C-alpha cells in the first residue's frame, strides 16, 4: 500500500506515469471520489482526504487494508466515468452499477459508532 494514489489511477486509466498533461483533471476527480468516500465513512475521520500530486499514498488514506482493493477500484471507476467515459450505454450502465455496488458494500463495512447514552433526568 505504499503506492502513489495518482500514479496508480493513471496506470489504471492507461496514462503513462511520466505524462503529467492530465494530472490536474485526474487529481480533481480523485479528490471528488475521496469526498464521497468520506461521506460514506471510509478514510480519515477529520476531513475528506485529498491529494495535490503523486506524493499522496494509499497508506495515508487507508490504515486498514481490508478496504484497499474496493477503494482503489471505486476511485478508478469514478475517475474513468468523467475522464474517459465509455462509448456505449451498456458499458456506462455496467460501470455505474459497479460504482453503486461498491458504495453500498463500503458503507456496510464501515463500523457504526456507538450512540451516546444520555442519562435520564429524575
């Protein structure tokens, strides 16, 4: 999990790591996916995680490797939909369904914090 987030997503999109022509677009879309993951309860609790370059590592975002593959796939699919959308409605539907399924599964995996008990007044 010591891979660069940006470099990983670029490789998955078929962009050479050395080619920085699309970095701004890819980074923006990665950060949008991080915001959604934060709302689902995945990642650091403080604030939505974000990257600015290829220095951000998967280990900085996830401390639990259980989510690693699902999160990596999720971010790739979210970025792909905006950056390189599929040419047919069948592929578009397939990617959107995969995204929805990953969102549901990630949300289910996040531990629910205990509800604070408020003492009753006498």
